[in-house]
C-alpha cells in the first residue's frame, strides 16, 4: 500500500509547480449484489437461414424434402435447421405446413438471429457513492485494518437493496462485451432475480494538490477497486470542499 501511495505521489509531482498539501485514506461502501439473468446470443442471420425463412414466408411447405429440393441443400441439414428454428420459436408446424411465428417475422425483417441461452448467475458490486455498479472485484488484502469511511457517504443510499433494472443490465452487458466474437454477441434479455448481499469497504487514496503556477487547489482520488483515478469522487469533493481548501492549506 505504501509503495502505491509513493508511486502516485511521484506521478502527481512530476510537474515541479505541483505540491501535495494533504493526503488521506478512506473507504467507500460496496454492496455485493447477486443477479440471475437470461442471456441471448445475437448474430447476423446467415444466407441459408434467411432463404429458409423467406421460403416458408412466401409459400406452403409441409416437409423437409420440399425445402431441400428448393434450396439445393442436403435434407439432413435442412432438418437440423428447421428443428432449431422451431426450438427457438421462429417457426412452427401448423395444419401440416411450416409457418413463421411473429418472432420469426421480426428477426427475418431485422436480419438478426437471437438464440435464447440458459439462465445464468453473476455477482455485481454497487457503489452508493457513485450510484452505479463498478466492474471490479472487492479486494482488501493489502489492509490489516481498513481506514475510516468516506466522509460523504449517503447513509440511505448505503442501505439500498433495490436497484434500477436498466443499471443492472448495463453492468451485466459491460461484462458480456468480453464474450463478443466475430458477428456473434451475447446480450442480456432480462433480469430474473436480484439479491442484495453483504457490504464491503473498499479503500481510496486522496491527494489535495496546489498548483503554484496557476494558483489553484484541486483533488485527485485513487480508487483501489477500479485501480484508477476516480473522477466522480474527485468532483464530489471539489463541489463540497473547494471553497475551504484555500483557508486550510495556504
């Protein structure tokens, strides 16, 4: 921890006009949230799938052999494809003929194939101080004893156990970006269940600095959870304390 603080101080004072006038350590609360969700895999509809759906949309076909003759594709391959289209709800067998479902018509018009996947579980981390989910894990291994809590924690927000579904989906989708390959992408279709779990404290390092050349005071905050400078917390401190800094540190 000391090595990190020293490295950041060297980085901040590379400009000789910058002087650190205060350092502090404190924690922000992080709520662990368990989420189960329904993902889908979205990809560009391939040519054969498009031709199959177009054919069924335009004419009545009662069996795989007729489609195979029209599309000049092996019947076993057509059988596998029609089985998949029925399983995912893009088409159905009705009165002896294949028919497109409403879902099938929509995806054909969009040229996008969506395949529903099994329900999955994930763990997210909600920061009341940011009013958003942060995408890194909570790790306090470097601290035997954690610093005091951030002085501007909203106690009501800290106890929050219900979360906007759009925030949850956005956080899950950020993780899903890692599973995007070629023209295929996993998307979050819906959130099934949300469980607010324990609260952990995550450390931050605060530096108040004075720029002698510009005669200004400003703050930098290193968020150890994100492993980067935290502009949101910096803005909070600036809004609440900037007017006091000149009296306190100059």
